[in-house]
C-alpha cells in the first residue's frame, strides 16, 4: 500500500507541474471523442470502474487495469446516429509473460451537410475523428502500473485539420482480496489546434476504490474522484452492483451534473446469455437508455456481447468477445 501511495503522489506531482498556466474556470476542453462512454455496465455505474478487475472496458479509464485481465478480450463497437453520424471502436487486450497489453482504435464520422462559402454550395463531411491507442501494464513491487499512448486526428468540413498526441498513466493496487485502489491521469497532451485556434484535451486526474464485499448476495461498491483540469472541477461518483442469483441491480451517482447525475441499471443471466440495461437522465425532458445482450460460446474461452444503446439522437451497437 505504501508503494501505491508513493507512486500515486509522484504521478500527481508530475501532473501538477505539467499543467499549463492558462487553464481557467471558463476553459472548455476539445477532443470529445476521448470522452465517449464505455459500455452499459460502466454507464449504470457512472464509469466508476477504474479499480475494477478483469474488464477490458476499465482500460479506457486506467491503463493499469490491463494487468488484471485473466484472458484475452476484444470489444467491437458500432454506433449509428439519426443525424447520419456514426462512431466505431475496437478494444483489444491480453496478458502475456511480461505484463499485459491493450490497443484501441476509434473512428467518428459526423455525417454530411450542405456547406456554402458565399460563392459555391457543396456537400461536405461535418467532422471526422480518429484515435489510435496502445497501452501496456506491468507490476512493480506488487503495484500495477500502466501507460497508454494515443494519437488523435480530427478534420472539420474537409478543410480544417488538427492532430495531437496524448498519454494516460495509471496505477492500481489490490490492498486485499476484497479491496482495490487506483489512480490515473488521462489525456495529457498539447492542444488540438485547427489552424491558429486550439482547444486543450480533456485532461483529468482520477482516483478511486473498488470494494468487493465478502457477503451473500455478492455486492460491489465503486468510488471515483475525477478532477477535470481545464474546467478546474472536482466531482465525486459512486456506483453499486448487487447480484441476486441471476439478477444484478446497479446504480450510480455523479456530483455536479444536476439531474443527469443519477443512473440505474440491471443485469440478468439466462443460461449462456446476459442482458444488461442502464438508464439515466440528460435533463428534465430527455433520458439515456443502454441495453446489453451477451452470449457465451466455446465453453469458457470465448464470450460475445451485442450492445444496443439508445439516446435522444442516436443509436449504438457493441459487440464484445472474451476468449
């Protein structure tokens, strides 16, 4: 535990030293593709899964989570919007003799629209974003360490181009069989600049706990404290998951976002299939719905998941296979 605290403190010091002085309360981060939700379960738990174990989705929040993978996992996502936009993503991770590795590729297409510059009228693509990420995790004196390197490329109306590298750093420590802690720094990098205008990346400093209670029925509690650098905003989030036989009940709360701070969800096991559902408000009129359907094949070596997500303006489908 002492090693974990020392490493986490060192990460925080480096993070504070690196933080640009021009950050202000009115700053707004760019690179929104880096903030896409992970999956239905994480959505219901308000993405408090940085200290979770054996979940490839935790890689997106804490690269050190890769080392907790018990086998290879791959996640494929396709999202199609009602406004002709789409989002596609693949996550792959696996343990190996020297630690664990992970890779992610994301692609966002904003769809086409009619653009006029005063002299000509033509159809152009609104926005195209790409993110390529490569992560590695290893153990140092019983503390899991991880690093992810990212490359973000963005294009607006087929004219303005921007690109930026980014890095995630993470630590995780299993305090005992039931308690696990983590700390991570996400999206460290230069501004995403279109021509002369640039927006900072959504850099954040996070820490949290996962408490796997030794009770019956099985219950897990998740705690998260994300700090958003450029908004200078500290929030707190909590998630809970309770399994009663084949049924799981989930809920989460994140401070600082009014009605949208609450989320709930459920999971159901039916033979070789799992069904997960998450629900959360956006505001007084709109809400978010997440449904996940998973099925196993090939014994315990493989798992495939299909996720359909509905929000006010778009749909998303997701497939996850865990060999």
